[in-house]
C-alpha cells in the first residue's frame, strides 16, 4: 500500500528520494569523458559518507587512462576464463564431474561470489559478451582499509552509494562493478598491486563506472515489496 501511494504521487518526492527511486545502473556509455571537476564533486560526497567511528576506511583511485582501462578489461576477462574452465560443469550436453566438484567447493568457500547472478556473468565476460567496465570513460576504484573499525565493507558501500546518487544528480550514470576484485587474486595481484600502487592495509573491493549513458536509462523499475514488521507502543503489525 505504501509503495503504491508513493508511486502515484511523485510530486511529493524530495530530490534525494527522486534520485533513489529513478537512478538505474548503466552498462553502455558514450565515449565523451566526464569533466574532472564533476568527478571531484562525486569523490567529495563519498568522503563525507558516515563510517564507524568516522574511520573512513577507504581510498579512491580514479582511472581515466584508456590504456589502463583496456588492461583491466583484458585481465579480468582472462581471470573469468580461468574461473569458467574450473567451475562451469556443463559444456553443452557434456557433464564435467571434476568441474562440478570444484563448483561445489567454491560455493561453500565463496557463497556470495558463486551466487547465480555473478556466476552467470563470469561466462559472459569470459566469452567477450559483457564488458567489465561497460565502456565507461572513467572508473572510480574503491580501496578498503582492512584495519577499519567494525564493518569496513559496509562503510565502503555507504560511501559508494553517496557517490552514485551524486553522479545521478549531476546528470551522469554509474554502475557498480565487483569483478575488478579479481585483480587482487594471484597471479594478477602481483601485477596490479604494483601498477596501481596498492599496498597493505588497502585492497581493491569495488569499482564504480561513471559516464554519460548512450540512451536515457533512468526511471522507476518495479521492485518486490518486502514485509516490514513495526513495533509500536502496545502493538505489533506488518505492512507491505
């Protein structure tokens, strides 16, 4: 009911609400580069994100060099090819028992990475059907300080959310890209830590593509409504 009321009356939304409702992840960008000043504004709102104890367990790398972007695409694709070889247990009608065993092992060791969504994307990237950075002219890499208080992964996520909403407000589009973290796995880590100047206590956790979209992707997309349990004085109830 609440979701229906909000959707019927968008004139009541604040600018922040509108950004949250209408921003979409974009996977096709124009070649036009984003002005440096806009990227700096995006980074500044990330810097002001809340974090446990205000530890700010993050560091940013801004990649705008086409040669480095091409190298990231090449090496992540190579990693996906290797991963596909070991965990894709069906090739057409052929069942590969060793790959099936590896997939079962990896699912238990890395349940989030082996979720069906990234699992299916591995094959697309390996086959060259999906770009890692989606052709965006700028990528902001988020490094996590592993010494961060409480939950630095969560803090980096909050920081990134600030940045993608700011990008939307500036007329830009973005997309979260977790596959860049494959650059931190051996043997690629030996190359990329040096190339990007990453050393302890930092590690690469996410990237955010930034650019101008090819079309107009923004707008509300229907989402599942989850039950919310409320505890008010003397009563408990659920809304949808």
